[in-house]
C-alpha cells in the first residue's frame, strides 16, 4: 500500500509539474485525467473528469480531433499532427495508445500537446525571407545589367586613339562615370541589406528628438534647397529600438519626403510619435506628389522607384521594410496622387 501511495504521488506530481498539456482518454472516450497546461487547448475543470470528450468544448481548430483519437485506438499506431488553437498558437499534437504492460492490453490513448508557436513563427519568417531572396536576386541581376551594358558598349570608343565622329570622348566618359557611380551605390546598399539580415541589433531607449536633429543635419542642404518646413510632434519622446536602424528608417522617410515634393507648392513635412495599443507609432507625413493607391505595395520592392525623374536606386524603402519586419513591427502607407503620402511605422513597445 505504501509503494502504491508513493507511485500515485509520483504520478500526480508529474502531471502537475509537466509543461506539456496531456489528456488521458479511455476506450469509451471518457476523460480520465489531464495535466494543468491542457487548459490552454481544452476548456477543462476537475469536474470534467469522467465526462465524455465529446461533451467538452475545446479551443482547437481541428474538427477531426475525436476521429483521430478513435483511429489511434483502433489501429494502436501513434499519430502526430500540427494543430492551431483559436488564440493563434500552434501545437504538435501526439496521440499514443495507453498500454497496460501487465495485462498486455491497450486502454485508450494519451493526447500530448507540445507548444511549437515560436517554431512556426520562425518557419514562416524563413519562408518570407526565402521568397524575398528570390525576388531580390532577380531584381539585382535585372537592374545591374543596365550600367554594365553601358560600360561594355563604351569600351570600343575608349580603345580608339582618335575621337569618334559619332560620340565625343567627354560623353563616353560621362556615361561610364554614371554607370560606375550607380554600381558603387547599389553595391553599398546591397551590403546594408546583408548586414540587416545577418545582425541582431540591440534595442535601446532612443531620444527621437535628438535622433531627428542628427538626421536633419545630414539633410540640411536638401532641406534648404527645397525650402521645406518640418513640424515635429513627439508625444512619445523615446522609442526602444536599435538606434542605428531607427536612424536609417527616419533618414529614408524624411529623404523621400523631400525628394518627392510637388513642383507647385512648398514642402511641408510632419513627423510625430504616439502610442497605439501595444505599439509606438512613428509617422512621417508630406504634401508631395503622392501616388496612386494601387502602386503603394510596389514601393517596398527592391530597386522599385516611385518616379523616374527623381534620383535614387529604389533600395531605401526596401531597407526600411526589411528592418521593421525583422523586428516584428509593421509599416503602413496612405497616399493620394498630387496630395501627398503618410508613412506609419509601428514599433513593438
């Protein structure tokens, strides 16, 4: 009796201490026991012990749950399946026969739930990265072909000792110089993308007003030339984020707001921060040339430029999107043609 009591205590303590949800269902589909973590998947109370499983509501998005359990009972073969609950979490469900060794019989099943939510999120992130890389490689090869072809086409003229009648040497040099400038800038930006994907930047509480002053000083000439007016409203004074990456985001958004100014009006840019639920939102709004709503999603593609008359390589917004996505944040854009654009960046608080 003492040994049985000790074994029973061991079993009860094991059930209470396990981090995985477990259900013990007998051959009549009656709930015999469950571990406390199981309440994350099934709406259970101690009074539910002894009730049919079909009478107990679950949070599991799996209409075939009872059918799966019955299949294991009949076949005595284990079953593994990934399931999702109503709150968006993922679990690996393992259904195994409950074997009575002394009697050499099976008496129901044990259903175990292993939380794999983090693993699923990592898998989804890797899938998105792989998809991005495929698009990225195509875009890089497509966009670098142009300047390389220009240089290659100019080589015969450079080899000639005499000036060509059809193309003077200065024009040849200018074409080659512009091509190399584009190539160098593209390579630098590609290096930035690689760093963002490989580095885990440490978050720190960054004073957004101080960061804005730093970014503004780097864009002083552009701001002066455009005659731009900037209004700041920092309701949230600090953002917890990588300072280097936050500077990159603000620089690109402010730079674009200046670049894509309307020809018939003075640029007015508003930069603000505020709290929205669990996020700190950084907003950059301008009164520039804007864009059509059906073109908004395209601006985050690598080497995609909003307007060809503005200098740039089309990597800036791709970098911004990549930085935010890697930190589980979000960026949203509202824009109207000839009215302006509003960029909202969501940082997890």
